[in-house]
């Protein structure tokens, strides 16, 4: 007889060992219900889709355990009834009460944060204890754990019942109720996201409770199967869900409770300080502005004088030698041709000796003026030294530059320099060189044009394009 008992015991043990993993295998599909207005725990968002902490948690459960999760969110009391009357439905998160346990089977505690219920009171009311709330209206949600808590402590006539958490919050913001109790983070989240931060302030923690999932009493065998997949969820993944919905740096931003008298006093003091500060600041700003304006004008004048001294010849107003060769350096690898012309006043030494240095300077200014008038705005002309000027043309060949120089010579011939009764003829000789045909180097182009200009000096004409011997004593320029 004892042998038969041992055989039966061993058989049952082996059956349990082999059957347990199969019986505890996660279901392939779960329907989760919960509140449709309980932000940020579970609610229908603006796009009409389930959203919230509980939603993300069960989606994580489904992803880890390869379970297809669907959601059916309803008003709070309807979600309880729906879970109790549909064996295949799971209520995703709620607290345990004896009344609920009559129709629902509860799981072990979920790895979610405990629900810390706080007393929230309109900021102008002095209440901070449930014992003194017999003269105010307290809001509650039908069939919620908080309603059971309130019913046991204050008269039922002081409790105003709402069908959903959203309806309760909206009534509170409209001023229809004076007090409500809710989870601290949940209430602060809702006030912050609806623009009602500060209307109600937390006056202290009342109690806390863990969250469970629950199923119909007729389907309580499913609890162990569902719980089997809970251990696969990492605590860090759960914390990421809470950090997404309730970032630590944005929570608990409610202002301390202040009565209206204190608020008005603080506001008036702040406005007085602000106005006084603005008056003094305006005076200081005006003084500083005048000082800065004077400094800017002085600096602007100084910069203009410095820029003119660096870029323009002080006597003639033409560009300086440095500016000209800098421009040539920039065109060293130009993809298009250009022409360099060198123009020199004939017999400048004779003018200086015959009429004086001042007349010679006026002759230089006279030539500079005609260069400015005869050359296009795209041409750059500069004084290289003495009576010698250089012109940089953006032209394709020598012939075009030659015509420009001839126009200059004709203009000078028709418009001599008049000083009182004195007429001083100003004549020039010129030579040109073209890039890249004569040279690909800017310094060489100036040297070639200078050589051609000098070869043309005896006849006061214009040099031909044939190459003249370049004398070593000609213009020297070292590139920067």
C-alpha cells in the first residue's frame, strides 16, 4: 500500500514539474482596461489613442513577453464593471478595497510607484486637516479607493461625486469644490499641463497604497499566468516610464500657500520695486547712451581717417601702392584675362622746377581727377609714386585698355591745368600689359607695362604691344 502511495506521489510531482511551465506560459493576447481620464496614469489623448504610465507599462509587458496588448479605456466606474464582467479583460492598475474584492481577483503588487494620496485645498482656504472639513465641499470619484477613504471620515453630504477623474479636476478648477484628495504627482501634473498651477495646494499626505492589476473572479486562474511575465520587466525600464511622464525637474513646482492679503502685499511691493528700479535704470541708461554715442562718433571718425590713410593716397585721393599690389595678389590665379596699365606724367620734373612744387602737386591731382572721370567704376587706379599711376582693368585684351588710355590723353589735352592766368599742359605716356598673355605674375605685368611706358616717353605717344627690353632699374615690388 505504501508503495502505491509513493508511486502516486512521484507521478503527481513529475506531472507538476512538466506541466507548470506550460500552464504558466504567457497569454498571446491581453485586453487591458482602465480609466479614460486619469492623467497621466491612463487616459485618451487628443488623437483619440490610449496614453499614460499604465499604458506604457503594459506595452512594455507585451513587448518583453511577446503578447499582443489591446486597450479599452472607459470612465472609472465603467472600467471596474467591464473587468468584473468580462473574464478575458485585465484591469491594468488600481488599489485594493474590500468592496472591489467581491467581484475582482487582485494580483500581487505591481512594480509601479505607490499612490501617495494628498489633501489638496483651494489656495485661499486655511484648512489643512480632514477633521475640519465639515463645512466645505470635497470632490470624489465614484467607486474610487479615495471615495471609500473619504466616506469613512466625513459626512456624505459634504462629498460631491463625479464619474471620472477628469470631471473632478475640471470642477475643481471652475471653483465648484473646495477640496479634493489625489496622488501628489498626478495632481501636480494635471495642474501644470492645464495651466492651473497654484489654484490648489497640497496640505499634507493622508495615506498611500500600492497598485495591482485585477481580473474577474471567474478568471482568477489567469493571474498566475500574467504574473509569470512580470519578473522579466526591469526596474530601470519602469523608472524610464515615470521619468518620461513626470520629469523630476518639473514636478513639485506648486507655490507655497498664501492668502489673498499676502498675495496682494507681495504683488504691490514687487510692482513698487520694479517701477523704482525702472526709473533709476532709465536715467542710468540715458547717461550711458550719450557717453557711448560720443565715443562711437569719435571712434568712427578715427577709423575713417585711419582707413583713408591706409587705402588712399593723401595728395591725390587715389588708392595707395599697397592697395594696388594687394588687389593684384588676389587676382594671381584669375580664370579671366585682365590688363594692367602704367601712366606717367611727362616732364613732371620740369613742371616742378619751372612752376614750383605746389604746381607739380596740382598736376598730380589734375591727372587723378581725370583718371576717376574717364575710367569705369570697375577699374582700380592707384598712385605708385612720383607722377606714376597704375590702372587695373577687368578687360579681355590690350586694345580695349588702349582706347581707355587714349580717351584719357585726349581729355587731358582738351582740359589743361589752369592756375590764375597760368595754363600748364599735363601730358602722359602709358604702357599696358595683359594677363595671362604677357605674364601670369602681377609684378611682372607692372614691370612690362612700365617698360612700355618708358619706351614711349620721347614721342609722348602710346607704346606698341611689341615687347620692349625691361630695364632692371625699372619698378621694383616685393609681394607681401
